[in-house]
């Protein structure tokens, strides 16, 4: 703005004020983005786990199923799976790629899922049944969280209702009482 107005002094002052203010807003913005991504992962993960499980029951290869899901889907979980598949295509080991995805995950639930997928690439576990159990567990946790949040909000809404209704009720009770006492 100072440059536009032709004032070097104003440009320097606004720059010196703007940089610290902007740098203070950046971490809050990044935290908000991280929180939104974690919420989306929490929402998408059970669905993708069930899709993986059902496709695994019909297809023999885990990597083929993962490629199909990443071609069809969108979202942060699909992005994580795509990144792991790209690492595998570039010569990274399948288990190591999913271990890396689990380390980079935003919360414990996707990290656990990616570790399970990594273990399943080497065999030894029934991934379809494990993913269905995991999806049920994640849905139950999400349902309980929503119920707790709803209870907190309902309790928080009670305060304003009482704060506004008590004076109105008092006026309706006091007005006829004073008319009876004066009359």
C-alpha cells in the first residue's frame, strides 16, 4: 500500500508491522487445516476400510485393490494410500512404504490402519476381517464422540434459555400480582 501511494516510509512501516502479524496468524491457520484434515480422515477411514475389506474378499492382490481404491476415491486417506503406492512404484518396499505412511499419519487410527496394511503385504494376517473390525470400532468411537459433543451442546444451550426465560416468566408473574395488590 505504501509503494502504491509512493511513500517509502509507509511501505517500510507497514512491512515491519505486517510481517509479525502475518507470522502469528500462520500457525493458527495451519492448526485449523490440520484439524480439518484429521476430521476428514476420521470420517473417511471406516468407509475406506470396509471398501478395502470387501474388495479383498473378491480380489487376491492387496496392491491391486489399493490401486483401484486410489483411482476411484478422493480425500486425505486416499492421498496417503497414493503416496505409499508411489513409493512402492519407485522401489520402496511395500511394508516400509506403509510404515512411513503410518508415521506421517495425523492420528493414531490411520496410523494403525496403514501399519496393518503394511503387515498384510508380507502376509500372516487376515486383513479383510481385521479391517471390518477396525471400521466398526472407529464408527463406535465416532458415535460416542458425537453423543458426548451433543450432550455438551445441549447443556450449553440450557444456560441462555434459562437466562432469557426466567426474567420473562418473572414479569408475567409479578405484573398480575402487583395489579392485585394495588387494586
